[in-house]
C-alpha cells in the first residue's frame, strides 16, 4: 500500500458537535500523517466557519473550502489555489436568489480573509443569522451587492427553510453558463437547506485530484468520506468512496462502503481497520 490521501467531509461525516472532531479520531489522523499520508478536510464551509474545527489539530493537513473553491495547506494557510466566480454574473445570480425569497451572501476568498458580503436581509433565516453571530467580524453589510463584480468573490450561498425553493434555485443557477450549484440539507438541522454556487470548474473532487496528482498518489490509495449531495464529486474521484448511513441514495449507489454516523464512530472505525492493515 502506497502513500494514502484521506479526504474527509466535516458536517454529518466526522463532527460529533457543530465544531468538534472527537479526540480519538484526531489522534488517529495524526498517526496517518506521521507515516506520510495526506489528510484533506474537504468542506462546504468557508474557511472562517472551519477555523473552530481546526484549532485542536496539531498535525499538517490540507483544507478545501466552499465545495472546492479554495485549497490551502495548514498550519500556515498556504494557498494552493483559489478560483473566483465567472465574470459578469452578479446581477443574474442576485435576482434569482431574491426570486426564490432567499437572501444571497457573496463570499470572498482566502486572499481577502474570507469576508462575506450581504445587503440587509429581506428574508432572514435563523440558521444563517446564527452562523454570522459566531464570527461576526467577517460579515460586511453593504448598500448594494450590484456595485461589485463577480470576480471579487469565489462563491455565493444562502439558506432556506423551504426545500422546494432551495432545489429550484440551485437548478436555475446551474442553467447559468459557468456556474456550478448544489442544494443540500444541513447536517445539524434537517429543516435547513443550503444553496451554494461557484465556478463550474470547481467542486469537491477538484482538491482531491490536485493533491493526488501533486503527490503521485494512485486512485486505489484515495479514501473519501462524505454524506451529502455536494460530496458526490469527491466520492467519484476516489478508489475507496465511503458514505454515511442514511445518506441520499445517489451517494449510496456510488459508494464502496457505508459506515455509521459520527456519534457511532463510523469513520473512525473504518480508518482504524485501514491503519491496522498498513
């Protein structure tokens, strides 16, 4: 068995609380890195909303944010790549969000310290407001988002309690040339639907492929763990795609293994078996 790449979604896959990885899993991941294996935390979260998870980690790792929009190496936050949204799309995206009664929040990247930009909310969502309250200094309220250009941002996201609106919005965003969008249920609140969109060239599979190519890692040595629709591209990039029980059927169908959720240590137990075989 050669050098391994282990790509881990956060919410619903390994987090036992909103911002916490269990100590046993941290210890196990440290042992993998000690052997020269690569750990990638591959999340739909922004970097600002991931920092709480990363604080206890005392080993080198990679982080991919906003569904593959940016990839960086830690602990130094060394940016490997970051992709802006296609130019000239702000107005079209903005109007679609408001059409579906969902507030658009535009996301800057790692280069500008991960700031979020939004107008006064017309359709305030409790989940979205709670996230901003945790790390409020990254939020910039502006008079008009239309004053910005698409290239100023890496992604746009929103939150809704209406699944039909969320799915329809993601579908219409995907009809815009150059955009990739996905709607998914938040792992900690099954009534909360998130919509994200970024460059069509970017998804969670991109950082997996880039790190594998950079380190000459074979497909059969790539292990990927995810639980929601935005994880499909990274599962498809792996020799060993693993999903969490009760995940959407689209993930179940393409996964090699199905494990229990974080509270029952599914990913931890799987990785322990691999570690024993190495």
